[in-house]
C-alpha cells in the first residue's frame, strides 16, 4: 500500500512538473517572440486570432530566413542605392505618384540584391519582419498607399506618408550606420 501511494505521489509530481515546465517555456517563448518581432507579433496574433498559431508562424519565418543567403550591401551597392534614393526623393516634388512607385521598386531592388526572394509582397513583408520588425508595418502601409494610388484612391498627403515610411525601411535595409563612417574607419 505504501509503495502504491509513493508511485501515485511521484506520478502527480511528474505531471505537475511537466505542466509547470510547459507553462514556463511557453511564456518564455512568447516573451522571446514579442521581443524579437515587436509590433509584428501583435499583428500576426490579431491576423490569425490564435496565439499558438501566430507563434508557430513567426518561428517558421525565422527558420526560412536562416535558410536564405541574406547579405549586407557592398559599399558600391550602398552608394548606388543611396544615390537612387536621393533622386527618387527629389522626384517627389514634381511627381509624388511616380516617386512612390519608384520608392516601392527601389525597396524591392535592395531586398533582391541582399538575397531576399521578392516574388510576392506578403512573403517579402514576412521575410523582412524577421530582421526589421520595427519597420515592416511601415512597409505594409506604404505599399497599401501605392496600391490605393493605382486605383486613384490616394491623396498627395497619403503619398507623402508613403515616402516617409519607405524612407524608414530604406535606411534600415541599407544599414546607413555601416557606411556613413569615413572609409578608413571601416578597415
């Protein structure tokens, strides 16, 4: 009888331990993903309406990016894209719609040069969310404005907002900190 009670007690302790471990590691996973993805975490949770499904999606994104060959730009690529961005921004004064369209294309070119697949906007945004979670929401808004403009539904103020959002993503993709130092400091 005493052996039976000891076995029951051990089983209960193991079950309670397993449940506490599962809860603890689940909370740690959530905290990690929230910290890693920032606002994108909430966006995916809202979109899926299921926290576990959302967290699985975010982990899937991380694994996908690990399998890609994402690389920083070379100094030459950086200078070329920076120059193209300056021309795109200057174009905004005379033709805001064309500037937004060019900004959208330029973001795609930078991503492609860095090694991101660029065939589908939603996949692009998902891929960006892994390393650029703080600005991916801006990218979605800017892209939505560009699409709305094609339908004739965006104002000049909307286009200005899109350019601001594209600029924040552009600067993050180019990682301006890396090349804004004098060249001899980079060696």
